[in-house]
C-alpha cells in the first residue's frame, strides 16, 4: 500500500493570502502547503481521503486519473470544498464513486452539495458520489478500513486506520476507546497544527504527548500552518517528522 500526502497544510494553505512571514516567503518547496488530504493506492485502486479545496491542483500534480472511493473525515470547508472537482473523473469513467463518512458529514454535505449525491428532477446531472454511512469497520478493495472517532474542539471528526497505517487529521483529543484502535501502528499521520496551542487542533507538543501511549514506529505531523518551517524538523523528537505535499509513504 502506498500513501501520498496530497496536502499538508492548514485551512488557509501556506503561503497564506496576504502574508509575508518567513515561512510564507520561504524558498523551500516543502513549505508550500495545499489543504490537507491524502491518497491511498492499493492493487490498482485509488482511495481519496477528503476532497480538499485544492483537489484539482493536487490531482494534476500527482497524475491522478481515477478515484475509486472517497473517505471523508468531517465537513469543514478545507476538507470538502474541492468535491466538485470529482466531475472530471466522472466525465472520463462514467462511474458513481462510493463515499464513506459519518451521518453528520453527509447531512452537512447534502445541504450544500446535494447535486453531488442526488439527481435533481430533470436536471440531467448524474450524481458523482454514493453515500455509505460509516458505523464501524468496513471492507474496501481487500482492505479493512477502521474509523477512529476523534475530538475536534467542540465537534468531532473521523480518522481512519488501514492495516498498520492511520490518518488522524483535525483533532484535539483522542478518546480512550480510539487509542485502543491505534495499537501496533507502523506509520501514523496526525494533526500537529503549529508550535503554539490551539483550541480545536493538536499543536506539536500536544500531538507528541497524545501518541506516546500507542508508540507508533513513525509519526508524521500534518495540517501545518505558516508558523512551522519544514527546516525546523530537527526540533522534533526521534521518530517524528513534518509532512510535505507529495510525501510518499510505503506501508506494508
């Protein structure tokens, strides 16, 4: 299984519009961050985690020509507002893509993007996605996908575990029941927003503390703001690193 970090940035992206700070002005390509999303490739299938605002740019960069399934973590704009860019794949393949998410996420998206899931009478627009409500582990192309409930400030989000890999973006706490779902990981990609605290996200210090009980072999911090320079990676403890757009992770 090959995992690609499509986007490693927070909701504003980096550079942030109008900002000229040291990171937004950086020449390091690893400091150029599109909005957070992930691609999982397995036996010829492509599984997209979130349809970020920058999905079109990310798909072009990675040469993505087909999406076989979509997993959605939660309905915040930076994670779903690229959903309309799935139309290009439908034009090519004429397939309705299965989409997996919580009831709350589908409720929000059905209000704002109803045409993505349902055909309006006489509109002629074919739905792009079919809704599959996540209530527990499910099979997908020979893989077992385990949803991992997360606290995201006053709200919630879903992480996903597949084999010895897990992706936990947009979280501020890991419930005890979720920690049990994360034992024995080889690779964990987790929210590590910035150095300073934030009410709705783990900052870097909090992310390091949160994963201590589960001891993953490798931890990649994502959803990074312009407060974090990739060049500061040396400040992280052993086994931790910063994500960057296009980062490839091979997971057994």
